[in-house]
């Protein structure tokens, strides 16, 4: 339900494999400062981004950000 609410709030459909990751792990801190955001973090960080429609920030690293372009992912 939380993932469905996230998609509605952002106005996107996330890839199924990413939704499965969120369902099982809901974010992850990895080595060398890499972080994949939880659903709460996705909401928080995407509120302040100025990405084109369909882009969703899902994580970051000290030298960059990780983004899903749902426009492309929804086309397979």
C-alpha cells in the first residue's frame, strides 16, 4: 500500500523489480556512502528536486544521484 501511495503521489509507475526491492528492503545503506532511499526518503528528496516529469530520485552517492526515468522504464 505504501508503494502504491508513493506512485500516486509522484504520478509515476515504478518498475516492478524496483517495487520488489522497496517491498523487501525499503532502502539500503551500502559501502562508500551509497544510499538507496526508503519510500519516506524518496518522498522527502523528490519534493525538492527539479527533474523532468517521470524522473524519480531513488538514491545518492557523494558524487552523484541515482534516478529512474519511468518514461523509459515503462516502455520496457
